[in-house]
C-alpha cells in the first residue's frame, strides 16, 4: 500500500487534482503541492479548505517551491516529503525531468500528456517512442510504476478503448475519439488550458487510418455530430497524444481524434498563425531583444483559471467504436458529460480542468491500493479499465454507454482514399506564413 502524494504543478488541472486528492487522503496520505510559484500552491490549499474537502484532517496538506527541471532538487523534494506517488501536472516540457527524478528516487510516476521538446512541435509518430518509451526498460529494472497519459484525453478515452476491446467487441474496426466543449466563458477569446500547449497541439494533424499514419492540414476535415446533452456540434480531424500509443496497443483498423472548434476560434487561430504569432522559436526585435511570439500571446490571453466562475454549458468527450461482437456488427458510443457550473460549484474550476484533473487522482488511488502498481511503464489502455472507470463513476466523472444501430450513422465513415478525395475536391484557400509555416484549408461542407 503506497501512501503520500506529491502533485507537481499549480494550474487549473492541478487545482482539481488537489481537491480530489484531499477528498481521498485517507488512501493517499500526506499531500504536497509543489510548483515554481509556491503562492499558487497555497491558493489551491486555501480553496480546498474553503470547500471543506480534507477528508482526514490528521494527514498533511502543504506546499513547496520547486523548479521541476532541476532533477536533483526534485529527487530531494520527493525524499523530504516521503512521497511514494508523484503526479506530474506541470507543463509537458517537464515530463522527462520529473520521470527521471522518480526513477532515481524509486517512486511511482503519473502524468497526463506526452512529453514536449520546447524546440519541436507535433513530432513524427509514434511520438512516445522519442521520449517516454525509451525509459521503459529502466522502469522495469527498478520496479518503478510509470503510468503515462492518465488525464481524460489521453487517459479516460484510452480506458474506453480498452473497455471496448474487453467487453463490447470481438473485433474493432474503427475508433473515433470525440472531444467537444459546448460551454461559454464570456471572453472574446481564451483557451481552456495552457495557451502555449493548446496552440502547439494544432500545428499538424497526424492520424491513424487504415493502419498507417497520415498527415492532413489543420482544420481541413470537418464533421458535425449530434452529441448527447450537448446537441449538434462541428468537430475537426486532429492529431492528439493518445493516438501515438493506441495505434500500438489497440487492434483497430483506424483510430482518429476529432475536436470541436467554433468558427471564431478557427478565425483567431488562423490569423495568429499566419502572422507568425504562434511561432514557438525566438525572433529578434529591432532593438536586438529576443522574444518567443507564442509566449507573448500566452501572456496576453486570460489565465484559464480565471474562466471558471462564469462558465456555463457542458463538455462531452467519448469514443464511437465500430466492429463485431458474436458474429454481428456493433456500434457503441462510450462517453462522459460534464457541466461547467457544477464543476465550479464543487471545486471552483471549469469543466475542462475538471475532466483532466480527476482521472490522475483515480489512477493514483489505484496505484496506492496496488491495483495499478505495475512496477513498469504503461499507457492507460494496457491496464484493466474497469477499476479506473468504477472510481471515476464514484468521484465525479460517470461514464455512459450508448448503443448505436449499426450502419445508421455514417458521420465518421471513410478510408484514406475517401478523405484524400474529399480534400482534393475542396475549394480551399491555402495560406503559408514564412515565420511559422502553416496550411489552413477551408473544409468542404458535409
């Protein structure tokens, strides 16, 4: 039984995770929240106390300052806090440093996103092979549990894939992961999580179709789907973290990711990118000063944490899975709906942070009780999904499963050839920015 939890990070997702961890500190023990800015950690602790979310008052809830890129300092923090599970909820640039510290300290590691190199964006698939998977043998040798991508997407959607393979299908043909936020924050423009990571995510579209990697222009393939609770929403074919492990671990012909975007978001994104403001590399100003345009944009946009109080509407994230069961065609939608206002009422957060922050705590609980204490490195889909989903049902993210009449909905049907023909027929305008090359294709209506 592992006890004592160290949460690294103090943004919106860490805020939610800390609330949920405190609500289950009878299992997770002492909880330390650490970040570069300790005052942000203290603000989270204040919020937890304000909501009365400390289940066992005898367990410590406290903060520390840490530069998580400093591996020896992180090892020292782990040892001083007697932490046995580290949940990395900082920026994805920190993954390798924190994982290395966990390997040296011999403690369990959990994260919610794939590692990113500040100088590279949307790396060639399978991206995990460039960083995390290179440490898998060392995890096994040292008996260190490392659970990768344990947020919602990646994370819960990976568990939904494993659940589909375990319970609903003998053979899976296609999986379409859908993520739509139909909420409103009332701002002219804002991202729901770290703007720097948000924008970097959409530079390229790598997708897994007909058992091969294909690249498409950003926002070039559009569909409209009628979601439960949320209703009809436009979604666009997109690259995403989970595809890089699912393509290896789940036997399916195609696994694709679709994210909802409104016209306003796409217009702002396109203008910023075309003008070079989403460039992730330094540029020199006339006075000789160097700045990173993307970091300037991040500094100017609202902090995602500030969106929570007035946020209304719902999110819907899930997997449409098509295949065969007992010799018959089958289609199911495994999904979860969250309400922004309800999330704020519970933990003073908006729904995007909530859906990402609850799952790593569920994963930590399963490591703590031994169920997911693997002693090696795994992605979520390699683990038994049912205990994970059962905890999520109990602590705030209940899963729904909807049977779909086979063949009734062809929204996401289509092979590589179909999509390429669709793009060829599109009367699209292509825009290229010298500072930050980009192809933006106006999608063909469908």
